[in-house]
C-alpha cells in the first residue's frame, strides 16, 4: 500500500491556530491543552477523594473522637472516595490526560483525528464531575451505598442518599461514559489511522500500546456499567424490578418483585474487572518507557510486552465473577473463574520480569521518575501476590469483605497506578511546561509516599487476616480483635494523614516550578521517542511544516558502537554517528 | 452473559487476528528507512469510517449486554411475557423500507446522481420518523392494554429495549438532518457522499439490531 500521510492527506483534520485566550485555553481543540484540562480536573477531584479518605481514616484510627463524622457521612465518604479514585481520577487521568497528551505526540500526528469531539469529551467529563460534587449538597446527601452500588441496599431506605444522591451518582456515571466514549473513539482512531510515516504498530512506544488497548477495554466494558446504571435508575424512579427483589421496606411490602440483585453484580463486575486493567495497563505502558529511558537500556522483550498487554486485555473480560465468590453462584463457575484469574498472572508476571530485566546491568539514573517507576514494581508485585490469594475460592471466602481485600486492591490498583502517575508527571513535566521540577523535593515526595503507603497497607493485610471487616463505621467491642490491632488501626491512620500531607510537596513543586524551574530544553532525558524531538512545550500542530519520519523503534538506548547512548526515532540508519565502543567484544 | 461473551470473543478474535498479521515476523529493533512501504495507516480507509466501526462495536456491546440481562432476568419465576402489538410488524416493514431508501440515496451519492439526493433523503427521513411514531403508538397500545412499565419486568424490558433502539435512531436522525440541510442548501453529491454512506451503514446496523431485538421479544 502506497504511503499517504493521513495528517497531510485528510481534509477532515482541520488546523486553525487558536487566537484568543478562550479558544486557546478554554474551548481549545488542541490535544495538549485538552490533556492538561483533563489531567488538572482529575487531580483536583482526586485531591477531594484523598481528603475524604483522610476524614474516614480519622474515624477509624480515633473512634468517637471527631463529632463531624457520623455513620451516615462515613458511608458517603467511603463510597464517593472509591468512585472518585477509580473512575474520575485514574481513568480520566490516564486516558484523558496522558492518552490525550502522548498519543498524537508519540505517533507523530498533528492532533487527535476529531479535535472537536475531543474538546466535547473533556467538557462532558467536567459536567460529570460537577454532577458528582453536587450530589453532596442535595437533600439526603450523596449516596452511601459503597462504590459497588449493590442493590437492593443502594436504593432502599436506610442507606444514605437514596433520595437524590444515588440518582445523581448514576447520572454522573452515565455522563462520564459518554465523555469517555467520545475520547475513546478518538484515541483508537488516531492510533490506527494517524501515525506518521515509518511508525509501524511495532515501533510504537509501549505507552501508546497500553493506552490503546486500555481504551478498547474501556469502550467494551463501560457499556456494562451504563446498562446497569440505566436499569438501576429505572428501578429507583419508575419502581421497575430489574434488580429489586420483593422486600419489606420499613415494615411495609415494597412494590418490587422478583428482581435479581446478582444480575447487577454480573453487569457491574463485567465492567468492574476490565476497569482494573483500564487503570493498570496505561500504568504498565508509561512505566515501561520511564524505566527504559532512565536505565538507558532498550525495554527487555518488547514484543512479549506488547503481547502481554493484549493477553491481559483479553483475559480481563473472563475473570469478573471472582468478585462474586460469596454471591452463592455455582461452584463450577467459581472453579472456572479462579482458573482464569490465576492464568492472568502469567502475562502480568512476564511484564514484571521484563521490567526487572530492563534494569539489569542498565546505566540506572535514580531521578524522581525512575524512583517512582521502581517503587511501582515493588507495590505492584505485592498487590499482585495478594491477588493470587484472593483469586482462589477457598482462600477468598474467609477473607472476603475484610481489610485484606481493601489492602490488596489499594496496593495493586491504588498505590501502584498512582506511583506511576507521579513518575509520569515528573517525567513528562519538562515536555509539558518547558521547565524542570525540583528534583530534591520530588525525591522527598517519593520516599514519603512510598514508605508511607507501605506503613499504611502492610498492617492492613494483617488486620484483614485477623478478620476485621471492611465498611464498618467502628469496630466496637469485638473479642477477636486484640488490643494491638486497634493500635495498628491508629498507626495506619497516622500514615494515611502523613501521605496526604506529603502531596502538598507535589502540588507545590509542580506549581512553583512552572515559573521558577530551570529551562528544560527539548530533550532533558535524552529520550528517543518522538515527543522529545519537539520543542518544550510543543507548538500547536506539534511538528511545524512537515511531519516527522520514523526509522527505528523507540528503544535504541546504548546501542553498541555508537557515539551517543541514544538514537531518536527520527534518525535514519545512515546518520548515526559512530563513536566510542560501549563495551562490546569484537 | 453468554451472548455478550460470544460477541466479545468475536471482537477479540478479529482484533487479535488482525494484529497478528500486522505484527508477527517483525523485528522492531532493526532500523529501516521510512520508505513508502512503511506506512503509518493501519486500515486503508478514511478516519470517519474507522470511527463509525468502533462506535458500532460499542453500540453492539450495549445491545448485547441488554439482551444478556434480559435472558438472565427471564429465568426468574415472576416473568409474565408481553403480548407484542401487531403494529410492530408494520413498524419493522417501515424500517426495512427506510433502510432501502437510504441505500438508494447512497447509490445516488456514490454515482453522482444529484437529482436523486433530495427525494432519497426525504423518503428515508420520513420513513424513519414514521417508524419512531409507530413505536410510540405501540407503547400507547401496550399501556392501554394494561402492560404498565412497572407492572412486570417483561414490560419494563420491552419499553427499555425499544427506547434504547429509538434513541440510537434519533442520534442517526441528527446526522441525517445535517446532511439534508447541506443538500438543500446546494451541496453537491461528492461533498455529502461520505456522510450519506456512513448513515446508510448506521441505518442497516439499526435495522439488524431491531430485527434481533424483535426476534428476542417475540420468542419470549
């Protein structure tokens, strides 16, 4: 097939240089501005989610001390904290933020293929966040159903927020899904159709691969949440009985009959499990690029890494019922889902091995992004290993709904992706802003966050083993909880507060460095991928007059016999300066 | 969830087969000049067609999930089947005609027959509106016969599935309206061709979805 560059050929892509402040920064159609809008809003709402967690940790660590936390708003805080972190922070930040910023730059396109739809996507996302926040201020407050929103309790009297909170939550989710779909169509189409000349699929950086596959997962999985949300909305408003069984509500027989709460669980987890990988895959991709760049080594097993991403993506759709072992399903189903769950550990382990092997004998520079990336390997391995416990039905049954589960998923899909978020923000900060961040402050940020999360979540596994149930407002006088566990709970809360306070360092660093940071230059890390070959920050349209041409993959670091220890993707084989030997035997 | 899983299996198999063809036997670490053989376009078509294909996959996923939920919920003992109004057969016929009319318009746009665009778009739009009105009348007939939405979950599903299909139809009508306005304000066949072609695909898709939904509703 003869090559025609899409971005040059397609009249569908319009490029108007934005002129006014409003078209440049507010109603912008430039993917870089949209990425920062997405990311900024996600971090903002993420901070709200973090403050919520500090508040309920206060109650858990120091029961009966703080009058402003009662059982009702405790449940609201826990619920909205979960929702915000999983969906409004991580999904939006990885795909809307990093996806938007990196896909066109790393693929060598001028912009997303549908810039207007891209702009709509971020503003519809903003609407979904606003609806979520508003739900705190309506009569009855936000929903306190737990982030899984299980019926019947999610819409039955007695649960906080059954008047308006749950409705606004469901509407907000539906609006978010619309926003995500608009963005997702863009990301997939851009990766498929708008790469520059020479950028074959197997030359794409792993970040792009991972975000691409995560977007496909999202496009296929979010419909399940949409379907569940619509049906629950109807159960709540029109009193249909999709999910609601016949029950007594406040002593009276409700109008519901025969609904299937387990059906909701199926739909929810059919979305919910791929969602774990919608968050984890982009983290895998970004961390691969960070490790390779700062270890000055090509990523170990690139093709294996690509296939592992695809395998994880495919498998993530047939493991969902491992969240439902205690729902009373057929034991043979449990056997099936336990098997698929354990199989998914294989491609995941391949990735972990490959990251470690990338570090092996690398020229490692322990800058802040690299520290976060290595920290991620630790936390992700720990979270993954406790996943092997919970994936087995017999071990899951006693551990289900204890703090062990909370510790597991926070390690694997809370702490790990968030470490990558920080690493990636520090890594691409010079590109996005043209300035360097403060390295010392970033390293303090890393160590306090990394050690802080360990001091928070390691003991949490232990109290989970003891049998402390999650979601309880207070432990009360339970005989099986030793005094030491109560003390541990206090210490975990103190760790949580320290971690929360540490994030001020991060915010201070990225805000103050905007003005005071050193000038970064186009390529401070001497990285190979395309975005580092543009000025920092890149101009509108990314590439000046002509699009880049790609002659190699993104991992040509420390190529033997070459003068420099990196070769950008745009350099043809004939133009590589030959110089000192990098220790290869002849 | 079997139906959804089968659908997903087909999607995954397609994607993975395609990627295998694209990516096996490549040696990414070998540098090669970016000559004309090395392309950055994966599928030899325009971006809008790719985007529509992706969107249709998402829409199929939504309908597959609704049907999966339908078949799971059907197993519960309180299920009382709906007696579908005869009008639905008429509506189905109208939708088939709308699809044919759109295809006829598409042929005109592809072969550049300007004169057939206006009548073609008019007839396809009118038939689609007739279908939507027909669905609303069917709702009223059911309601009048005592099949209230909350009375039994089979009724709820009937209203829900037809509503979701109708909303997709309305979304299509928005694009229809855009190309119709452009044709009426003098756009030539070539400039609206892609828009009409993609609408035709969408209409055929929604016809297919309706036939499946109608089949599911009738058979249960």
